[in-house]
């Protein structure tokens, strides 16, 4: 996951890697880092075209993952879901591929969410199975669109969505929404300090998932038209320079909560290869 912000724009990204060994993690890292790199370069302090930014970033990430697989002669390409959201001028723009989700919550209710690119979601939409049945269906995790597959991803875009005071945008992997529904998350977060409430949601999902629960990644923001929270739980961008960007990213192999099977040397080599794959399709300008 990553979130980046300039003085007047915000980027949030969640990617959930698939595939054996550490290659799913590589695919997810390429996705979030490609979008973060693009944002750091282009948000000066806003993006000219948020939808184009999302389309270009996710497409370049897909190409970089596929190139990584070819270079390593992998029998199967590493793949990752990806959901990303831009907020600027009090308008949200989002795009996704796979079953990592975005929820827009208002007044304790979900008013918009992404549609999973999964076989089970198609069955639900065709009325062949219920939502309850979908939650335990054996094909729940089989998705038909992702970054890194041999076929181009189906990237789905939102509409331009104006935000209101108090709206919450939450992006997460299926490890969270598979255990706690969006409606329940919206009720829990209504009026709450999300800095304290979101970790509670993660703990509840981890408990419900048990020893075989899926991984949990989430990034959330509550949109405010003024700053009414304590400084420790809110971020003001008003003092930032026009060309300044702040970035927070969970990096490959560096999450202390996730024990990696790789040695430090293997992690460093993987990070170098991730950088090379990204730079091939998203070269940095001279001097950066």
C-alpha cells in the first residue's frame, strides 16, 4: 500500500499480489511504486488529468510486471490486484483491476464501491447465487482481471465523484472486506477517529479470519473542509510547497509484521530488479 500527497492532491493505492514464492509481492510492489513515482513527478501540485494518470500508471505497472516475468523466464507471470484513488479539488477519481475494493462511505452508509472482477461477482449479478453464498464460494478468489497477466487488464474507472464533509474513502484487500462487510465498516467508522478505528477493524478481521485468514491491507481518509481534529490525527497540506510531495509506502520485504522467507541479500536484489522494471516503462527525468 502507499499514499502520497502534494499540497492539493492525494493518491492512495492498494495492491494484493498473487503467485508463488515472493513474486506476488514483487508484482504488488511494482504496482504501488509505479503509481507513487508518477505522482511524485506529476502532482505539481495537482494532476492535469486524474483518470489519464490512473490509466497510464496501471498500464505501465502491468507492462513492467510482465517484463519482469519474461526477464526471469518465469513459467507463470506474477500478478496483482490494484485499486487506486486520486482526490483533488474535493473530487475523487478511482480505478481498479481485480477484487481489492474501494468504499465511499457517507453518514454511516456505503454510497459507492468498486465491482470485483471475479467469477463469483458475475454469478451474483446474474442472480445465480446470493451474496451470502458468494462469501463462501470456492471460486471467490478467482479473478479475471489483474495486473501482470498475459492478457491486458480490464481497468474499470469511476465517475468524477464530488466529496462532502465527513465522507470516508477506504481502500482494502479481500482479507478485510471478506471478513467484515462494507456496511459494517461504514457503521463502525461513522463519527469515529479513523486513526484509531481502522486498526480495530483490522484486529477484528484478523480474529475472524483465524490462522488461515488472508492478508490485511487498508488505507483510508476522511475528507474535511476544515481541520477540526487534533494535530495527531489529521494532516494539513496548507504549509507544503507547491512542488512538494510526501509519500508513505509499505516496501517489499520491509513489513515487520510479515516474516519473509527471503534473506536480506535476496530482498535487496529483488528491490533493485523492481526498480529496473519500473524505470524501463517509467524512466525518471534526468536529475531526479
